[in-house]
C-alpha cells in the first residue's frame, strides 16, 4: 500500500489556459494566482476553467488590483470589453491589447516597470515584455471581476479587496456554474 506521507506526486502540465487537456468536470477546485490578466480572451479561459470544474467546484482567483499596480493609470476592463473579445475570438496575435498597453506605458516612460524591461541605453524595451508574456491584457478591481464571474454564472463565495500577505492582490473564491449552457447573448448585459 502506498503511504501518502512518504510519497510525493509532482504534476507539471504545460497547456494553454483556454484549452486544458483534462476531461470535463474532473476537478474540485482550480487555483490561479496572477495568471488571468495575461490572457487576451478572459471569457474563453474562465469558460474552460468552468468546464473542468465539477458542478459546484471552487475557482480561487488571486489577481492584481488595478489601483495598486503599475496598471493604475490604465482604464479598467469592462464586461462589455470582455464580451467583445469573446465574440471576436481574440487571441495573442491580436495587437489591440498590446497597443493599449504600450500607449499607457509610454505615458509613464516605462518607469513603472523593473529594470529588466530596459535596454542597455536605458530605453524601455516593449518587445521584451511582449516576448516574455508579461503584459497585462486586462486590468480589474475586485468589482469588475465579480461582475464578469456573475455574468458567467459563477456564484461568488468570497471577495476580498486585499490579500493579507500581498499589497497588490485581491482574492475571489467562486462556485462553478451548475448550468453548462455557455451561449451568452448580448442582451444579458441589461439584466
């Protein structure tokens, strides 16, 4: 018999967050820390995460709060923006998010970024950030993320504006939808 105290199981899955290689309804919970903001199509990712969660499974999100990071001067991402990205099947090749991000960073001369984003001459290296996948495609406060999750039929269980050990993050724990109808007409916005 395997003694769980003596064994360690290491799992390493390298996959696109919007196309997970798992069967539907196979996980009790899914935890994500500072990942979702790096995804160009947030709705497709959240729908995929809902797919792999068992009905009633828990989604734990730790995300950077837009007002407490280098993103503080950027406009918050609206639900309407996410819906449009989903309808257009926006992916990493779509330049609109890069352009918005670059425009914002250029207003600060890149001073909100670490030195690793600078070239030898001191100028800001936008391509370095894009190549490394470091840009934040979307920025939120807790309220915008709660609205998006509710739109996708998640039930919000916990929403903390600040995580105790981290000045920049907020935390949301949500229950996966039990209904699996993912068709979302635009008129849902008026509800």
